């Protein structure tokens, strides 16, 4: 089948396929969390190495996203998507059979690499398949619902699988899903790539930015344990900064750069990535601290903690659907600002948790508020990040927004963990080592997260152009897509 119209007629089936793949990617960032104690006992992992079952995935995922997005543009989006699927599935299979910590951690790292290939490729396929306006909003609404709820669903599914099937199934569950997706991809998705005269690949730029991002993520996930002022953390951050600075120099001199800096002349794209980073920083760690509060303070079992996330996941899905409609009617800027505002209020509410709290009084209602905010934020941020982007840079733009969210998540978890455990350690030094001390630490982390979300509201108003947002409303009524803002107008007042 080579008729492009036949692929176009099946674009909604293709969307379901792409969303299914993205769901697995997001799921795997959290699905192992609940299984960690069981994995530790089974493979005799030390407490320090146990965290790397999660961190190794986050490290390679965040580090290789930009590279994955650019590879999709240059080599073919369908081809890179399928390569990522196969790599992800094989790594999941090997990880489930792991009998040592080294094998499991290595398999998780390869999973992250596969995810870094397929995720930006999938998002760029959506933006090049669905025309800008109401149709693309609907498609990205589905994408946002899946991506936003994946973290909560991962904790839920991880608890169920660990309890009733064994920890191996938190990895093996991916295999049949990616196998079906890989078989269906050639039938539903048309190959596309950037149309450009130059087919050269910026190897020095790719190596420097991938290494720089990987070292940065590594430094951030290790900082809470090593200490922010420790020599190892400072050295790693210095190496990351040096590598990223080298990347900037390389890109400014390259004839075919991995990341053409001209893309940042689109002020709305730049603002969306800033807000995406702040969204990740404020929200990704929310799942981490809610889980700790439920299990360490309220005494929930793994399965009960997992099931407690169900209302949150359903709310994200519903809010993302609402967001895709609202964006077409009022533009993405007010929806994004409202979403980040709800996140800030929800996290502030979480900061009022108590040692003798209840699910209804301390978890359910603030989680519903934060979940609604996440659903309302994720969709318009993604639409804004892809707004006005020409097709040949779709993979790059999707890699950028994915990278912003992942780096933000790693940064937020590192900062908020330091805040929480610093409070807990201070109280422990005073002789308070019970649930009250843990609750105080988690509450402080939630309050700082609320402040980060509030910065996201401010960034939305300051950085994202109202003109681009209003033009998107016009698109919903059938108008033609606006051309990207020229360089001279990129920083003009909204």
C-alpha cells in the first residue's frame, strides 16, 4: 500500500497506535516504583543500587531525546519509531529475565534509549499527519491524556502486577504491546522525513548534547544522596555545563546543525519549553511523594497505594480531553495558565497533609485538583511547542518539548527530595523520627513544588505570545495556519 490517501484515511487508527506506544513509554518511568522492594529482595540489590532501576531509564531517556528527534527528521520518522519500539521491547524482555542487578539496570538503560527514539518520532508523526487547528488539537488532546495519565497508571499497574503476577511482569507487559505496535506501524503510518538538500549528520553536536544532557540528569538524580555541595555533584554539573557549552559552540559553526538555533526565534516555542520544564519540575515528583506518604505514613500496601491513583489518572484523561476543546475556542495560552494555576493550588493543598491523615481528606481532593491542572497544562504546552513549526523540524521540536519535561522532572525530583529529606534529617537530629517528621518533610516538598508551578503561570503570561494563541483559535474555525514569526518579530510584545 503506497497511496498516501489510504494512510490519511487511517490516521485516527494511527493515532491510537502512537498513543499506545507513548503510554508504554510514560508508564515505564513509574511502573517499577511500587515493585522496587520486591525486586530488591529477589535480586539482592543494595538500597543505593535499587534506585538505579528507575534512574537508569530516566538517564538515557532524557539524555537521548534530542538526538532521537533529529534522527526521526533525517532518517525517517516511521523508521526511527519502529527501531525504538523494537529496542524497547527487546530490553523489556531481557530485563524481565534478569538474574543480576547489572543485567536489570543495563536493560532499563536500553529501554530508555528505545523510548528516546520512539517518543519524539511519534509526536512528530502526529504533527505532520494532522493538519494544524481543531484536528491536531484533538489528536494532541489524546496524546496529552495518555502521556499525562501514564505516570499514575504505572503506579497502579505496577502494584497489581507485583502483587499477583511477579515483578518480572512490570517489564514483560511491554513486550506484546510493542510487538503489536511494530507489526501495525507499516500498515497505518506513512514514512516521512525532513525535505532538505543536506543529508549530513552533525556527529560532534549529537555527541556533545547527548553526553551533556546525560551527565546533567545523572548529576541531578544523584544530588539528593551525594549532597548538592559535594565535590562529586559540583564536578558532574561542571562537566555537564562544559559539554553543553561545547554543543552551543559546535552548533553555531555547523553548516547542518543538530539543533538550528533559529528555531528559538519562535518565542512561543521557547516559552512552551520553559513552561514544560517547570511542569515537569513541579508535577513529576508529586507521584513520588504521594506514594511515600501513603506507604510510609498512612501504612498503605503496594496494591492499595496503586489503586488510590485511579481517580487521579481518570481526571487527567478527562481534563486533557477538555483542554483539546478549550484550546480551539480560547487559545492555548489561557488554558495553559489555568492549568498551571490549578497545579499550584493542588500542590499547596497537599502541603497541609497530616501524620494521621485520611485518603478522603488529605489525598483525594488535592490530587484531583492537581490532576485537572496537569491535563489542562500538558495539552496546550505541547500544542504551543509545535505551533508554527515547519514540517522538516517537527522531530526537533518534539524532541525539545520532551527533553524539557524530562529534564524538568529530574531537576524537580532532585530539588524537592533535597527539601524533604533535609527537613526530615533536621527533625531526626532533634529526636523526631516518626511519621510526623516524614509528613513535615513531604509537606515542605509539596509547598516548593507549588511555588515552581506558580512560576509556570508567570512564564506562560510573559513568554508565550497571545497573537499565536489567538491565531490558533482562528485555525479552529478553519483559517489557514499562520506562518512562523520572522526573526525580527520573534521578541515583539504580545
